[in-house]
């Protein structure tokens, strides 16, 4: 499959000297390196640039269990059944129905490209597409926004949110707000874990799904 080109500016690549080269570098006699500066002259390394896929792990066998409040179907389970290159298929079960969804991950976004509300036979839909819903988009910074296909607008409103769930407290979460005509949704994503909480608010109605337990499979497995 042809890899999709990212329309965002190319990510900056930081070049580091090898350990062997560093071993051969020494400060001149009686010269003390300035504070906060390493002896390579490179200064303090910049933090790595986070990508949407870092907050939406999709290795085969990974699973998540959510505890719901406000609706009988707010509790549900997810598990990754199939993977292929930059795509992964998730099965979800909320006690009332079992469905399938396929996600595609690039450096620019995590996008749901297929969804079927009822699928009980665990068919492989990795090569099928029936929608294009962006779940998370780069750059991962406050103010990044995009249109939701259902008529709403999604926007990153926080990148350091703290969320407490039955699975624990998660710091530095990306918080995405979806504003619809009659409702607001807040989704929280933790790097290396995925979605840890979702809140649906419409008038006096509030429905939440909070992470209860999870297991992220080793991609090398």
C-alpha cells in the first residue's frame, strides 16, 4: 500500500554524536563547560515530537475495558483483532451489540476509515473503507481543530490534562472537545495507553466511559 504523504511541515530530525565520538571529546585544560551545556556543544536535547499514533496504540492483541455511567451501554470492551501496515481493526462489545472499526495511523492523524455497528463473525475489514473520521490530528497542541463529519467541530483544548479513572490517574493527557449542535463530547488520550475517558454532555444528560483496565501488546510479539 502506498504510504500517505503528510501535508504538515516535515518533522525536525535531531542528529546526535555516537558514544565513541563523545569519548574522544574533552574540554581544554582548566576550562569548565558553561552551566547547562553539555560537552558536545549540542546543548540540551529537545523533547521528542509526539505523533497522534503515540496516543492511540493499535498493536494486535491490545485490549481496553471501560466502566460506564449514565447509560447501560456506556460500559464496553475493545480489542485489536487484525493489523496490517498502518491499519488496525478493533472489535467492540457494549453488552448490547458487537461491532467493528478500522483505524488508519499516519504521522498526521489517526483516522477511522471503516465502521460497522453489528459484526459478530470477526471478519477482516482492513482493506475496506466506508468513512473518513479523524479521531486525533497533528500538531498535538492547543488550538488544533478539524471538522467532524457529523457536523461538529473537534479541537484540542488541553495537552496536559489529568484524568482519574478506575485504572488509575493519568497525567499529561490530550483532551479533545467535540462541539455538536446539541451536545459536547470530551475525549482524553494518554500516550502509550489510548483513550482513558470519554464524556458526553447534552443538557442535563451526562454519560461517561472511564478506563477500568487495559493491556497494550508488544508490537514485536
